[in-house]
C-alpha cells in the first residue's frame, strides 16, 4: 500500500459524523481544565475551537456565536437562528443543545445577540445564574468589545476573566485522527504549490496565477477534496517581494524578478502551509546567497526539532547558522498550526522564538516560516513540520531552495 493510499484511507475514516467520541474526549478534557483552574464556565467563540470541540463548520463566524461550556454538565451551542440548521448538520451535539437567537437581534444598535446568548446560557444551566467565574476568549478574532459589554451587562454578578487560549492550548498536541487529516492536507499543499510554480511565468498576470492556485486548493487530489484556506494565496513579486502578507494584483510577472508564494493546502479545516520563492531568470547573487544560507539554517533547526527540545532551542539553532552566513532575522521562525479559519491558520499558542520555553512533544505541528524580507527584494521559504518520536516529518515534501525558471 502506498503512503498516499494510507493517508487517503486514514483521512476518509475521519468522517465528521464518526468523530463524536473524539469530540467528547476533547470536551471532557476542557471541563477538567476548567475545574483545575476553579472556573465555572467557558465561552468559546473562536471558530477553530468550535470545530475542535463540536465539529460545527459554517461560514457564520462573522456573526455572534458561542459554545457555552460549564465546568460540570452539558455544553450548549448558540448560533444565529438561520445557522442552527447548519449546527444540526455538522456539529456532533444533540439538536436540543443547539439554539438559535432570533433574527431581530441582528445588526441593532439598541439590543445585541450576546444578551440573548448570556440569558439562554443561564436558563439552560450552561452559565452560572448568579455569582461565578466565567472564562471568555477575549483575544478571539470575532469577539468584539460590544459583545463583551452586552454579555457582562446581562450577567452582572458573574466575574468575567480571560481564558488565556485554554482550548487553543489543548489543540497543540494532535491525535492520530488529526495527524491523518494533516497528512491529507499536505497532499493538497503539494498539488497547490506545484501548480503555483508551474504557473509562474514572465508575462502572466498575477491574478491568473492565483486562479490556478485556488483551483488546485479547492480540487485537492482525486481522492481528497480541498477546502478553502484561512488565508488567501500571498504573492509578493519584484520590489514587493521584500514585504510580507501582500496578496496579488493584475500586473504581469516580469523576467528577472523573483516572486514569493505562500499558500496552504486544506482538508477538513486542517491546514498545511508552505512557501517557496521563484526567480524568473538567473537570480542576483544576493538572492542566491540568502537562499543558500536560509536553507542551511532551516536544516540546522530541523535537526533540533525533536521531543524534549524547546521552541527556543529550535530558534537558537536556526539563528546560529543564519548568523554564520551574515544574515539576520528578527521575527519568529514558526508557530503551531492545525485547524484554521479566516483570518489566520495559526493556533496562537507556541512560537518558535527565543522567549518560548515550550517543550516539544510528539504530535505538535509547526509552520516554520522563514521570510527574509529586505529593502526592495526578499526570499521566503517554509515547511510544515510534524514532531514525531523519530524526528521531524515534513507534511508537504517538495523540493527546497530557490526555484529558477
């Protein structure tokens, strides 16, 4: 049996409707941590965390929605009324624990859906009715200051505290099921990046190149469908290659210039990002030297990436080798990945940087993003890496180094 066949079969057995036991184990661990911290309840709003705990999956995160998790008892999912049916189709919670707030709460200046969410949580016993400590995901992308004020005003006796990314940290070490999904996403990544490299030719509009990338991301493989990424393809080119996080324009690619490509393959919300740099023609010496030095530094970091090492150890190995080549990088060199929803595929937990003492464990997964952004030019490469007992596993194995057309 080929490696791809094994990945495909493992991913296909991870059907959302068969994941109830895994969701229940995750919920039990979440509630265990709540009790350990002396918390009465947790309000989950990050769509990646909703998916992790229940399987709920829809493009509804732009509206107020929450999973209300008591330290003891049953969790309840609260969505906009029209999205409750989506909860019935995707979440592994029973229907009686999925609630929809009325439409007249949407986009009003005088009332707010979070008032209804708070009141409903109290009525069903998911939130304390009087005094109690409720942890909230205060740094989640889709939880607004007004939502916080509306929730607090409805439960004035409760003490509201920051969850400190409680669920995000539980997601850091992946289960066997999650590892199968990440490997499947890696297959999609290889297809998408291969399509990008083949499409990058002088005279082609950047938007046309991205159209091919997005087709490959959605198509996936013949056996594994792709999903939409949390971040659109990024394609800085020419002078803008020295600037991260730019997307694309309609201008044509030019001979003699380099383009950095950063994208992700996605399968069932699991993301495997990858970056490569393509030079249209012979690269200038400074770009070639930077690519060589960065590649050797990446190798040094990968040799350090084993269970028992710390995030800071990996960073130190990279910086030591990079410095030997006269290069410098001030930003972190990686971060934890797994489930992703817009606007980011990072887990907002472990960072590969000097200040992070996190000890690496088997099942952790990182995007090692090595952007060397200079003044008017740049080089970018990356790898998505799974930590295993046997060492680092590249989830999207594709030729490393500078690509020259």
